[in-house]
């Protein structure tokens, strides 16, 4: 009991310490004006066409231009239904037992060209996204169409009201609306125009996008939140070389790092060189995982898949590849980095999370039952994307598999080919990274485990799992839903179509003169810059 | 001379044509295309969307037809539209060339200013301690890749004085001082490497010439050592040096990839690599053709310079 009390006291103290920078920043009086230089690791792949891409290299630098209906409170680290804040929607209300969602929109919002924002823009955006039969336009690529599969129709009774009619209850739909991937597009400009320019309602107006160099924003004087934004100008500087990026941050040429960019080692080096640098550890909602093609031998055999999962030492991987900058978890990130993940105790009961030597012994036993040993191994080809963060992880996995009787040869696949190859199922086993747009079971399960989903790279399809996914999606009681989600994660790890190896952490960094730049436990949903200010 | 020039221009046109075929075919033989990349950023592939995009970009046509279309458009001055940026290729490419040309020119100036005098000194003071020092320095320059040197310069600056050059391009018209600072370090890093080569070539060429009879004759006639070296020996030794300068300059136009990346300069080479990674065919094709044209014409300029420097070339008519 004493040790419990001690633990509580320690965690409370740590929690207070962790939260203090935010409280301190909020306590100071914000200063209007100034300029901010923000890190960008590559040029915007599809301009500002957020709805046609799934990369943070597009969504993060586009955030200041846009608004959503709702957004995760940009001053809080955690993303959940409790931290939702209105943006273009002043209020919202669930009706008819979570089958109708009504948004009451702000009436004082203007697009950057001065035209008024109305419910037509909301309907336009979501009709295009869900590819409604009467959608007024079509996206070139629509990666998140599945997020809105449950939307049956959208009504606009007047200019400031929108009603979403759902096929079945889906409380977490609001979470999708709050994602950085869900900005509202203007109905009066073609969606294709976002590839070259940005028409938004957001706190900053696009001034210039110099290709391969920078994106410049200026303060939107007509922004609907009075007194915001604080900053006059923003510049996202494209620096492709990592060493140069870090030197630029360290020398003060950049004020803020890029989400997901700072590894533990780099953050420690920068902190050592610049002790006043503010470094915040947050979750990325990006996992390292193994994809196994369950439609092809030998991974159509559950025993082989389980052996792989048992055989990989998660904690060893975290130390060797990420130098401690990741945490073990199942198919959703664990607390405190996420809301829905299986905790440390629960993980111990799952394949691959126990003591490494014991787990390897289990793996070897399974392989022996199939007639394979270290001396007489099963030979497979492991595919991975030909970039360092993938290859490093794959190399570790190959070494682990060797110890349980699987001899894997590495096949590096160019970025251009990787997703197409994985979607086609043109591989045996792969070392993969998966980012989830929001920390919500629906966004993850329907995308990565549902039958027929193009991102279900394992080609795994289990009717029982599908039922469980649908059930949790409709559950309105959060506690009950959490229990269902935990059970579902356990089941998925026991079926092992896509064993999760770890959830990566980010060491988000900025200079102390920058305030209210609060990173969240998901790299995709922050960066609106509305409340950010600086004291120099 | 006119015949010679016409011949060289004819060869240049043929080379450009050959380049156009090679780059066009090679790009399309490489696995993956822009549609794959677009889907990569989307994280999934939808076959019907794929077909629609291929049609939109004309990638559903046979290669020979795509090539003919490209040539036809090039002939009318239409360089195509960037797949990635959805903008005319020329609009994207136009600002890149001045940056690369400036960096290459400044690097060559640094290289010549460093390389020729040190080569001469090294030759004149052959086998002295000064010669050994200069040879070691030139060998070090050849051994050190300029991008590595660039990275070391940046890391050293940030570690020692907490400062690095500007990270976005500053045009000379906007801030001349900052512009010079921005180009000085990469020009030094690249120029040092090129100067090492020039030093070695100058030294060996000069040593060879210094043993010629006419040098002995000049000395016997009582001319001062300075006149002998700079007016007689160097003038005759400079031809191979000019060749090297021409080759180096041409190499730098496309070879500054990593230096431009390390110093974050928006030049041709850095952009070309990105365009290749994106399979942005119109951009790659245009950049390669322009780079090839610059290389061909800089070689031509060197050949013309031979005529100026060496009367025998003029008399021989090539």
C-alpha cells in the first residue's frame, strides 16, 4: 500500500511537471505580432489539397489556412471527444440516438476572398468526400472515403445549419471531423485548385508558396475569432537534409520542429547544445508493424504468423532502433500516449510482449511443430520501403526471425512501389509503418483490419472481427466501448495478421520564446497556429 | 573556323536529340510512375482512380506517342505541365537556373583563384616543403567530397558560433550582403574541391613545359624568372587547365545535388532529384535537356577558347 501511495505521489509530481509549461504559457499575457519560422522536411506533395493526400507534409503546413467544423482543443495534448472544440461549428448536437448529427455554424465567417462561409460549403466538402451520387465534384484521389461510409445524407435546412444523417449510430464520427485531415473546402472553388493555392477560412492567408523553398502566410485580418491570430506572419521552411534542419533549429533559424521529426537521440543532442530549448515528449500515433499476407503461404498459417509475433522482441527493438523513443502497444497506442490502447499488464498476456527469451522459445516450438528449426529454416522474403526508418526496423526483425527458424531476405521496395505492392498483396511478409489520422478505433480498425479495405495490407478478413468492429463503433457508452476495443485488440494480436511492434514517440521541440505551440499525442491534428504567440 | 563551328553545332544538335530519347525512355523504364507516387502519399491504391489519372496525364498512351507529343510541344515552346505541382514546367524551372549557374560560376572562380596560383607555386618550388604542403592540401581537397565539407562547415558554425547561413534563398536584389554570405560557404566548399584538381593539373602541365627548350632559351636570353613563368610557361601550360575548368563547370551544373541540399539552395540539381523521385516526367525531361544544353555549349565555349589561347588550333582550323 505504501509503495502504491509512493507511486501515486511520484506520478502526480511528474504529471504536474509535465503540465507546468502549458500552465505557465497560458498564465502569461499573449503578445500580438511577430513572425515564426517552422520546420518542413519536404515540399508539400499535393499543395494544400489535404483531401487528396495522407501525408503530414501536406496537412501540417496547410493547417493555418483552414478550419474544421470541430477541432481537438489546440491547447491540450490529449485528443478525445472530451477535448473537442468548435471551430466553424458553434454548437453541435446528436439526435435520434446518435443517428443524426446537427451542426450549428458560425454566421460571421468569411473565406479568404471575402465570400461568406455557409452550410453549402460543408455539404459540398462532405458530399465530395463520401462521393455522394450527386456530388458536385470529384477528388483525384480520395484516401479517406471510408471514414464517411456511414453518412447516408447531408441536409442544409438553412445557411447556418447542417444535418448529417447516419445509417447507424457512430459517436466517433465527431473525431473524424476534428482531424487535421478534415478541413472544410470552399464550394465556390474547384477542389483541384487546392493543389496550387489555398482558399480557406483559417487564421492565416496564404501569401506565397515558393516551390521547394517555403510557404508564407500572413495574418487573416477578418478571422472570426477576435484578437486571433497573434502572429503577423508564418513561414514553413523546406529543408530536406536532416542535419541542416537540426542545425537550423539549433541556431535559431527555425523556431519550431516538425511533428514526428525529432528522435530521442536528436532531441537529447539539441537539448545539450541549447539547454533552454523546450522539448515535449508526445505520442505520434505511428506504429512499426509487421504485415503478413494471410492469403499466401506460409503466412496463411496462423502458427507461422504467431511464431513471427512471438519471435520479435519489442523492447529490444525499441532500444536498438529507437534508442528508447517508442513504447510497446497493441493495435492502438497505450496510455498516456493514447486513449484506447492495451496497458502494460494486458500486453504481457499477448504474443510477443512477454520476456524475450520465453517468447522466443514459444516461437521456436511453433516453428518446430511445422518442421522448421534454426538449422533448417523457413525461407521467406521480407519487403520494406527503401527508406532508413523502414530498413532499420526490417533489419532488426530479420535478425530476430533468424533465431526462431525463419530466414528472411530483405527486399527494399522504392516508395513509388511500396503502397501499390502492399495493396495488391504482392508480398509474403513486410516491415511497415502505419500512421493513424486520429486516435480512435474506427479510424484504425476500418482502415487497417476491415475486409476489403485497400489499406488492409494483410488481406485479413474475419467476419467475427468485422462484427466486433461494427459493435464497438455503435456503442455510445465510452466505458463499454473501451472494454470492447480492448477485447478486439487482444483478438487481433492473437490472430496476428499485423503484429504491432511499437508506437513511436516524438520529442517535439521549440524555442522558449514560442508560446501555446502545444504538440498533441497525434502528429496529424495540431498546428492551427491560431493561439501561438512569441515574446520576442 | 565557320566550318568548325557548324560541325560542332551539328554534333550538339545530334547529342541533344540522343539525350532526349535516352531520358524519355529511361524515365519510363524505371519502375513506378507519378500515379504510384500520388497513391503513395494517399497511402492506398484505387484501380479506377488510377486509370482516370493515367488518362488525365496522357500516360495511357504508347511511349512513342508520348515522345512525339513531347517533341511537338517542345518545338512550340510548351515544356509541359509539372505532374506534381500542376503548374507549367517552365514556371517551376525558371528560378532554379540562376541559382545553380551562380553557385557553379562562383565555385569555379574560387577554384581558379586558388588552384592556378597554388599549382604554379607548387611547380616552381618543386620538391620543397611548400610544394609538399600544397600537394597535401590539394590531395585532401580531392579526397573530401564537397557535400561532406559543406556539412562539416554548417555543423562547425552552429556548434562554435551558433549561426548558419540563411535557410531560404535571398536574391541579390533583395539583400546583396546576405546573398553573398549565403553563396560564399557553398562556393568555398565546392571551389576547394575543384581547385585541388586544377592545382594538380597546373602543376604537372607547368613542370612539363618548364623542361621545354624554349623555356631554357627564354632564360638564356636573360628574361626574369617571373616573365618566364607567367608569360611563357603558364601560357603554354594552361590548355589542359582550361579543359579541366570546362569539364568541372559542366559537371557542377548537374553535380551540385548534395551541396544544394546541404546548404538548402533551390537549384537545378536538388530539384532534379526530387523530380526524379516523383517521376515528374515533364520537369525531369526539361531539366535534363537544359543541363545537357549547358554542358554541350560550355564544352563548345572551351573549344572556342582553345582557338584564342593556342594559335595552332586557329591555323589548323580545328
